[in-house]
């Protein structure tokens, strides 16, 4: 169940882990030396067979197929992912590919499908780190990144064992729900 990001500009292929921090910070698991990329720009995390990209409030945004990432978004094979001026193609080895696809670039058509709206009862959880601003102002960027990685991992461990659906991580916060 693997996936990679393949750079369009350079001969670079990045194998994705279960949790990936994208940014300029030396602690980022996907370090991009790009002036348009924030130190902690975005995350790409695996949930089951899907990989989800989330922007961390970066100055220049993250994009999938030229659409700004405003909430967590599942990546599909062939999606074009952009952080600053760095552009990648998402390649999922597990996702079934159309027989016509041959090579590194695939052609996709966008079709709008009207989905029915339904209301469901749900329990929501919004959590964050207490005194994060005070704590983070006393740490280096690398220490903040390490603290957030540990926080995300602990949140995921606790929430997943309780069957929560994690919608997104935002800075020092987590949003999860139970339908």
C-alpha cells in the first residue's frame, strides 16, 4: 500500500510515509527548499488506503489540480499537488488505473455530480494544545515541529482506538467526529 510524489521539475520521487510534514523546516519529512513554501506548510497522512493532504495555514497555500486545499482532501492517482512552486504528481501503487494510462502523466476529466444532502447526528471533538502560543514562542522551529508530530501521532493513536474519524489537523488542533 504505497504512494509517491513525483516532481515535475526535477527527477525526484518521494516515498510517502503514514505521516508526512511538508515544509522548509529541517525537521520536515518532505523538505522543500522553496521560498514559496512555509516552514510547516502542509501534511500528507495516510488513513487506511487513502492519503489526505491538509494545508497548515501556509502563506501561499497548497493546491491539488490547481484548486486550493482548504480542508483535508483525499489524493487520487494522477493528482497534481503543488506547494509553493514545487509541483508533484501523486502516484498510488494500490489504486486501480485505467488501461489507457501509460507513463507518468494521466489525463483526467472533471465531472460534477449532484450528491444528495443528508443530515446525520454526530459527536464532534475539537481539541488543541493548551498554551501552545506561549510554549512555541520559547522553542525553535525544529522543536515545535517535533512537538506537533508527537501531538498528531498521539491524537491519532487515541482517537483511532475509539473509532473516531479524524477530519483534520490544523496547527496545534485536531477536529474529529463520530457519526
